[in-house]
C-alpha cells in the first residue's frame, strides 16, 4: 500500500488526537494537582497541532 502525503497527514492527525486525549485524561484522572494543568495544556496543544495537520491535507 503506497502512502501519499495526504494519508500520512491523516495518520499524523489521528495519532495527535489520540495522544491529546491521553494527556488530558492523565491530567484529569491521575494528576489532580498542579502538574495536571500542565498535562491538560499539552493535550490541548496536541489537539491544535492535529488541527493544523488536518488543515494541511490537500494543500501540501
């Protein structure tokens, strides 16, 4: 199966969304002190990067 640039960006978006959900989940369920805020912020950053990857599909 040949992967072109759009399928690579789609997989990168999917992986970034999964990692963002995992980090937000860690911040909310495991680390409820100050470090939880950091985990949640990084998870939201992963969502933002995944959004950019999704917007780049078809344009690069």
